[in-house]
């Protein structure tokens, strides 16, 4: 795209990123090279590396905020610290938080590239977290650095909040840094992809369902109460219910319909024993128009009704996770409009503003009343990037473009009036 029509200040921003793009990409590779799998959830090494990197880049008030061990354990992790840093322009209290997470799902099988190698092949950086979402740690960092040369024209602050518990829900990352007052944002940008801006996403409910019966010898099964057999009644009810969810469609583009998946099942003692217990875990994706409490209550009732009348059978339901939906952030908000305008300058055309069927830890900021959107480095979909799959990757060109768009948008949002 021809950017010659941009102001001299914006040309300076783009020039800085072009001149420092090798350092930007090297930073992504360095981050990919530090294992931060969650589970098991020990992300201290990458947190300390980022802390040192930001100090070396002369950010202000760089600190490693260690989460109390009891909270870390409750989140199912081993160690967790959050990295906070500031770039301050003038004396305004207006604050924009840029958050990205450095924890990743384990690599799994099927890789043709080293999942921790950060190798560049055909213009793509390969490695776990390359797209989700270590690239955005680098993108947000260098977008902020690009503004230093224009500090006299800006007023406000940028807070970098790099957290490490997105894969376990964000309670000791984004939610924690907000509650502790380490960031006090007026608006925020969370990780996303370069070809769309996410202004809403689904919620998610995880339930664990234990079906309890009575064990017996397989030679005399009539003396027991078969928990697995009872579970088949429960599963049939869930799958029949799932068929009805397609009748409900969100009015927000990109969200679609509610979803229900039974993802885990475990039961039985041995081949020759009537099983006394069977456990399943289910995932219920909720569109923003749904009420989470009503969804959970109706599921609990459905589960109990499905085994009603079965002798000796009891059902115990426990909530494992409730992640609320977020959005939609209005399309005419300053945050959406600014990113959209600068996207058009760099990419040409019109930025797609849409919802996502996923859920992210950005919801914690939205619940706190902070306008937040998802935008960053990557393709149009997780599938294209192999997110959470073998050979995850991000295009070098997308990292550079996203950094430019974020930097230009920050300049507009912080520019002195």
C-alpha cells in the first residue's frame, strides 16, 4: 500500500519499524525458543527473559510481579509472574494497556519443524506460540518503541502487561494485574490476527459430571448399578439437546451458534466389574446473548432428568470453568475506528470487525469496564496458523504489518489534542 500520503510523524514511525524489523523478528524467535508449556505451567524462565529484555530497551518501571503460590496452585500451575512495564508521554493519566500472553499449549506430535526452534522457512516463523501469542509480545513492544522519537507530540502512557496463564483462564494474569492496580487502562489491545479485529467473543462453561452407581461382579451384574450404562442415557440427552442449539444464532458477525462438546470420559474398575462410577467433562460455548447462569441451570436440570428413574444412580455436577463472553465493543468507538483507519493505510481496503467463537482472557478487562479489542500478528484464522496444532507459524510480513498498524494507532490515540 502506498503510504506517502501519511503525515511526516507517521512516516517516521514506519521508518523506525522498517529499520528495526530484524530485531523485531529476532525477539519473536527468542520467545519461541523458551519453553512455556501450560500445562505444566512453569513460565518463570520466559517471564524473567522478557523482564530483562524490557529493561535492556529502557522501558520505565519494569517489574516482575510474582503471584502468590496459593493462587498459582489454585490455577493449576507451578510458578507464575507477570511482567509490567511503562512508556510515559507527558503528564496525562490516560493509559492504554497492551497485553499478550507467553504461555502456550504443549507442542504435541506431528511437527516437521522444531517447536522451540523459531526457524524461518519460506517467510514463516515456526514454533509453538509463534502465532498464539508470543509474536504479539514482540509486536506490542516494538510498536511502543517506535513512538519514542515523537514523545513531545504525545500525552499519556502505554502499559505493557505480559502474562502467562491464558491457557488456564487468565485469573492470575490479566484479571490479577487489574485487581492489584498494576495497570489502570482506559482502553486495551489483546492478541489477535492481522486481517481482522475482534470486538466480541463467546463465553465458555466447563462442567464435570460424575455418575455414581454400585459395583458388582460381572457374573452377577443384576446386583449392582451400572454407572456407564447410566452415562449412556445422559450422553444421549446431551446430544439430543445439542441438535437444538443450531436454532439459536448470534446477531454478532462471526459468533455463530452455541456449541456443546463432551471432551472427556472415564469410568470403570476392571473388565469383570460392573462400574460404580463414570465421569465426563463437557464444554458449552455460549454466545454473548445467552445468560451463563440460565445455561448452567438448564444443563444441570437436563443431566438430572436424563437418569431420573434409574435405580441406584446418582449424578454429581461440578463447575470447572466459567468464562463470560465479551462485547461487542461498538464499531464506532475510538479504539475500533482508529485501528480500522490505520489498517486501511497499511493494508488497503476495509478491516473486518467481527466476533469470534473462541474465548480469551480479554474478557477480564471487558468485565472491568475497559474497552478492549483483539488485534495482532497472524493470518485470518487459527487454522491457517496451525494454532494449537503441529507446525504453528506466523508470517514474518504479518508481524511487521501488525506492528506498524498498532504503532500508528497508538500514535493517534495518544496524540496531543
